[in-house]
C-alpha cells in the first residue's frame, strides 16, 4: 500500500492474488447484492458506466425505512472496470432527498463529488425498525447506513478478484 492510497481511497489487492477477468469481477460485484441489504449493485448503462451501487431509497420496502429516518441525502457509486490496469475506478455522486407524501424525490446535489477519505461517513443513518420480511421474528433491528457500509463489500469483492479499487474524480472515470 502506498503512502497516499488510504487517504485517496485506493485499496490494492494482496500480493500473490491473480487478477481475474473483468467479467468475473463484474459478477463478483453483482454477487454483493442481498435482499437484506439497503443498497443494490446494478448495471450502469443508463449512467454510461459499467456498474452503479446505490441505496434502495426508491424500493417499496426500503423506502419506508429511509422515510422513517427522514433521510435528506443519499449517494451513488459509479464504477468503471479497467481490464488493462486490473482496477475498478469509482466516483461518488451526492443526491438530495426531499420527501413528499412518503415518496422520495431525488435531485443531484450541487457539485458532484467524491469522498477523499475511505473511512469517511458523509451520510450516516441509524434507525430502529421491524423487518418481518427479512427475519422470522418481529425483533427490532438497528441499522447504520454509511458510505463505507456500501463501499467495504465492493472493495472486498474487487481485491479478492486480484484487482485494485480506486476512488477517482469524475473526469478520470
């Protein structure tokens, strides 16, 4: 790991892990998806990138959780796979959320940006709620939604595939 890798959001693979094909890295990133997660990894064609990770703020089930917490900001992670360099380049977009009759309205926050520090938590939401659809009990579950909570499993999938995760400016994507 280089001196500036952590502050600028770069996570390299461990030595000796062979780099997988880009199709396998894509599959590994899509495999991060789980019904119990508040975010989704999906095809990024509409945004003209390879993949997008975003909170499921418009999903019917998760929308209730985010509305209950009165979330006012969210973000997307735009990802491009670079097979030549064996790296995934990522850019964060900030979105403002306005709630109307329990439904979110998203608008791009002034100035698209990226988080420089891999450990930052620009949006943190902790909410107590009941998830009968996720577990077979009505126990209250406490969730904390953070930028790192989304990026960590993505970074792990990328580095396990022998690739590097790199946060970049939009122009470098």
